[in-house]
C-alpha cells in the first residue's frame, strides 16, 4: 500500500515456479500458495500492472510440468511475464553440486513451446525473455534494450545516464554505511566510446522482437558498424539466425535460441 501510495505503478513478483519441489531446489522460502496470496495482496493494494518472473529448465523437468507452471501463471491474470532458462553461475552454491539440467535440445523445445503457449493465452513476446498483454510491455525494460537512460535505486542497482553506466555497492554493510554517512553508494562506473556504444546498442536491440534499424543506429552514434562485424552479421543472416529486411535487423526464432553465442561473435 505504501509503495502504491508513493506512486509506484508497476511491480514484479519473483515467483520462479509454482512447483514447491522446484522452489525448494532453488532455496526459495516461499510456496506456490504464498505466490497466489501475495499476488492477491498486490491487487488489493491497487496494482493493476503486475509482472511475474518464472524459470524453466529445472532438473528432470518435463514439458507437462512446464505447462503446469505456465497454466498457474496465466490463471493469475498478470499483465506481464518474464521467463528465464535456469543457468548455473560459476560461484553459486549450485555449482558445487552440479545438478543435472535438461540439455540444450530439451530447453529449445521448452522455449518454443512457451512462446506458442503464451501467445495462445494473450501474451505477446516483445523481448527474448519477456511477454506482455497488449500495451503492457515494460517501459523500464525497453530502456535497457534500447540503451537509453534509467536510474537504479538500492543495493547493487545499476544505472545509465548521459552515456555512462554506473552501479552501487553490492554489500549491505557498505551500502548502509555510505548512505547513512551522506556518501554516494556508487561502487564503479564505465564510459564507452561511440563505437563500443553502437555495438552494445546493436546487441541489446537484437534481444527485442522488433529488432534494430541499422541506419538509425549508426546515425545515433555517429559512426559505422565495423566491417568485420558486418561480415559476421551477413553470415548469421545466411545461416538463418538473423533476418535483414530493408534496414531492420532482427533475430529469428532459431537465432533467439542461441543469441548469447551469436552476440559473443559480435562483441
């Protein structure tokens, strides 16, 4: 109620799964029932724009189990869904016992299925991991992928202003000490030259279903896409991972499945 009264008009709920066994595996302290109760409280507080975060690709997960999760998410009648493939980070606790995750072929099938399923249920995909009801795309998320300005507030938050990216400290004690002492919570920053900004905007833009307009992108940053990257782009177009129509470059469905790898060649 306080957040809503202060003007916050959109909120994201980190459900991750509606399967209690998967929530336990992730180390989450909430249950599937808690998700439903929390969602109801958000509606009661006045939120009419709620996003729900989900994961897929759990150990032993089947297409039937994924559908069950999607069914539960759709039943909530949220306006937006963010869905991510579970990955194991090098320094995480998961990395110590290395759970057996579905292989890339299985995850590809899951991804294709969830796109089709959500579109049948009124959610349009507008970014590689994001789906929205009509006119409910996250304006904040779109700023990331279009490399526009945004402000992140709080512990470990990232911001981008006036061509500079910066981030806050990620340790709670240090954050509190800085803020309570009237100091900046900023931990680091990065300023890219125009060429690097262009490449970053290109890679981010390929995450979005509408793609990027190459001419407008080069005009915006006042420089051209390097020749070696143009050759790679052509190769990926020829192989069916990217699609170039007139001046707009976008990823195909096959391209979305391996977009991180494609981007690695374009950095």
